[in-house]
C-alpha cells in the first residue's frame, strides 16, 4: 500500500522528526487494519471518502480525542498527496474530508516565583550530576529549546566567546541562540569540570543522554516547587515563552527563539498573558 515508501519519504526527504515518523507509521497501520477488517480492502484505488469518514466515525466512537483524530487526518492527507504525486491513485479521497473542531488548550507553565525558587533556592547535589541537573533546567528555562534539541547539543555547538548556542531544530533547521551571562558561566564551569565527551550531556556509559532520563529529572525537580499536573521539559519551554511575553518581549522574537515556522504557533502564548491580565483586573478593579 505504498506506506513504506511514504514513510521513507517523510523521514529522509521531508526530514520529519523520529517521533513524527513513528506517529505517522502508527496512524497508517491503524488505517490499514481498519480497511482490512471492515471492508476487506487491500487496494488503495478502492478507498473512497465515505470509507475514510467511517473510519473517523469509528475513532470518535472509541473516544479518541478530536486532537488525535485531526493528527490522523493530517497523516492521511500527506499520504494521499504522496500517492497522487506518484500516480498510485487517480483521485484524492481526502479532498472531501473535514477535520473535527478542537478547543485549543492553553500552554501549561510554571510561575516566575516558582522558577526562581527552583534555580536559586533548591539544593542540587555538590557533584557532577547535581551540576548537570541544574544546567539542564537552566538551559530549558533560559533558551526555550526542545527536549530533542537539548540532548543533541555537542560541545562544539557552544561558542563561549560569541556567547551563543547552535541548536538543530525540526526539519534539521539550525538556529543560533544567545546565552545570558549567568547561563554562560554555568556552561563554562560545567564543561571545565566534566569529561571531554562529544556530547554536552551524557550517561554514565558516556553515551548521549536519552529523553526518558531528562524527562524524569525535570519532573522530579519541578515537583519540588509546583503542583501543576504536567511537569515535563515542554512545560519549561512554555514557561520560557510565557515569561518572555509577560515581561515585554516581542512575539516575533519569541518565535525565533522557539524555532516556530510561523507566527500562528507562537500566538497561543498571548492567550496566557491575556488570561493573566484578566485575573489581575478581577482582583484589583473595584468594578470587576
């Protein structure tokens, strides 16, 4: 069903992230199973838009969220565009498929006082691991980088003289981020006192740091200062963006920091700021 060719295409030509490729693979596998089980279909040419709609209905009946369903629809849209381009199908059945509406959730973030408490008052062990943990938290909060970007940082990506950091974002797009002096000092001390590994962060076996380890340590430290449900590296990314915006940063500048492809992805943070202003207004204004 051309799924293997499509997956290779998005991985090697479109350069989608490994997580995205895995998600697309899972979506296509579910779709293929549905076609086989419900319609005994193995030929893509016989798939019509009513059949795809029936799959969407079945997902809704299973209690799958609209957000997840929309991602699966996006997968099929990309897949069928690929098939049309390669003349695998004569018609694109996705042209008549509409995505269900979703309510956009506001990004969860940590309050400034809690972040200050975490980085200035929480005790980190007086060894390499303690220095590593604090530096990881500082990097997330000071730069807004993604988890995948952090674990892929090499020592050669850090320019101590020019005070900047090079990260490789989605689609293998590089961006250069400025390093504030406190973070620069932390980085310098950490690099001077740790093994000269190619990776900035590495395991006891001197391999590149892996996502689950970073996720666990971030969760553990955030639990010391906040009661929010989500305590992940991505929450620190949201925290960076929200605090920047609340303190007067230009939205376009935040977009560049985060490595967003367009401004619409960044604009969601304005809703947090408006919500904060509304809360302050209700507390402070006599007529609120």
